[in-house]
């Protein structure tokens, strides 16, 4: 079964065709990096206007003909309303004119289905790349961590279809904490990627960060997360460092070495909490596998920390390009868990719940 998937929940316009939920036939992502540079971040209306322009060329590139497609999948939420509308209305129109079934998809739940993808050559790519594991198919039950820019959620996956939400962030998401810290440290809009790069320099120099940052909610009984306190702690450290160096202007950047140390400390704090809470859930529910997904799962330090647990659990993580937003995971979700729905009853839902 070939599914054409459209994903426009944030600033990206992504279109893919996936066969049987596992094999990528095409995968195109048009992102708006230029907008970041011009406006210093995402401007929802500007993003939607860009998406109106590029949705048709992106679909044409990923899927030159609708003849071989069996169904259409589309992200209906959560996300930015203007952006979602572009994808949803385009997908509905394709369903109407072709008479093919359409499947509405929850963006956050879809992230974890990137773990079911094999690459074009038919090789499995959903294993940790740091070490080679033999375990190719996902064994259930599994714990699934979705860590993205807007969400940090834990699920129990009883099988490919049955999900149970276990906990999530009470305030900021892990990715949001990476993004805000990057800005605070003068690393611009580079987000988690910039923090990872700066932290690596600190690691390479074996220049360990002596700054103690909190690990929020690490010792509470729930499977919830909280990252806003960590962000505030980092801000306090930045102010303290600037004051100790007697900067008059608080906007002045810290010296590179201190930026690297703080980036390292931030990455350690976030990844420690993500690993610890996920492992706690995995032990509690006696699962066989752990699945990582969402943009933050592209972080190599996080992947490394999880890889240590490979003898206790089969650990899966998509390749980096399938951790961040893409339409491949939307198609895979639709194949394994989607429900075809009448096109006229599908609407964009910006605050779609992720608790199932
Ligand atoms: O899943 P995603 O592409 O979009 C959302 O659904 O939000 O995730 C984006 C988030 C951003 O916060 C970004 O900083 C983070 O994923 N991210 C990373 C890395 N690559 C992307 N965080 C840490 N390390 C990375 N290498
Ligand atoms: Zn996402």
C-alpha cells in the first residue's frame, strides 16, 4: 500500500510517499531557513504564506502522479493553524479529485513511527548507529519517548497500534529548552544542533563543566518532565558569569569557553533527565524495547547515553533526518494506526491532544 503524506504543522513543507509504512519511495522537505535568518525565528503568518507557495511544487517533486497512490495522509495537528490549513486543505482537495481515502494524522504520535522505516536500499536504519545491533524488528511492549521542540512525551506501545500516554512535560519541552538556551548563549537560532556543536568542543578539550545545573523532576514518582526551571538556572548562571567579569552590557556574549561549558552542562542536564525517566518507564512496564523520536533524538550525546542500555533493552532511533519534522513518519503512522475518514469532516486542530 502506497501512502502519500503531507506535513505542514510548523514551518516545514514536507511530502513523502511510503510503501507499507516501512519503505521510503520519496521524501522531500522544504524548510524556511531563510526566514529564520531574516526574522530571527518563525513568524506563523510568513511561514503559512511560504507554504502556500511551495506546497504544490513539493507534492509534484515527491509524487509526480497520483495514479499509483492508494491513500493520502495529512497532519491535522497539533501545530500552527495557518500552516496546518495549507496541508489539510490541499490533502482534502487531492482526496476529493482522486476519490482516494484520506487519513488524518496526529503529528506528535507520528514522530515515533519513524522507527518503523527501512531505508531505500531495504536496510534497517532504525537502530542506534553508535553500535551495531542485530535486533531489527521492534519487539513489544515498548516505551516510546517523543522529544521535539514543542513536546516531551512518554508512551507505552503495546503493539504497533495500541498506545498509552504515560507522562509529558508540565511546562517547556526539551527541544524548547535547547532552543532558548542557544539564544541565551548567543548561538542564535541554531537550537539543539548549535548546543551539541558547542558542547562537543568542551568534550574534545576535556574541559568539564563545573557549573551544577538542576535535573528537574528527576526524583519524583511521575513520568512527567519539567524544563523551565533548568532554563532559568542557566539564565542565572549567565548573569552571574557576566557580573563576575564586570560586563556593563548584559547583551555582551560570554567568552567562547564559557559558552561551550554551559552548552555542555545544559546538554548533560537535559539528556540525563530524558534517559532516566525513559528507563524508569521501561523498567516499570517491563518492556522489551525503547523507541526514541522527535528532533531532540537526533542529539548524539542522548543516543550515546541510551546505547549503554542496549543489553537490557532493544533500543531504536531513526536516522537524524527522520527525527526532525518530515512526512515519512506521517505516512508510516497512517499505515499502522490511521483511520480513513470522510474528507469533508477533516479539520485542522492546532491544539490536538497527544494524550491517548
Ligand atoms: O521534531 P522537530 O523537528 O519539530 C517539532 O515537532 O518541534 O524538533 C525540533 C526540535 C528543536 O527544538 C531543535 O532544537 C531540536 O529538535 N533538535 C535538537 C537536535 N536537532 C534538533 N536538539 C538537540 N540536539 C540536536 N542535534
Ligand atoms: Zn515534530
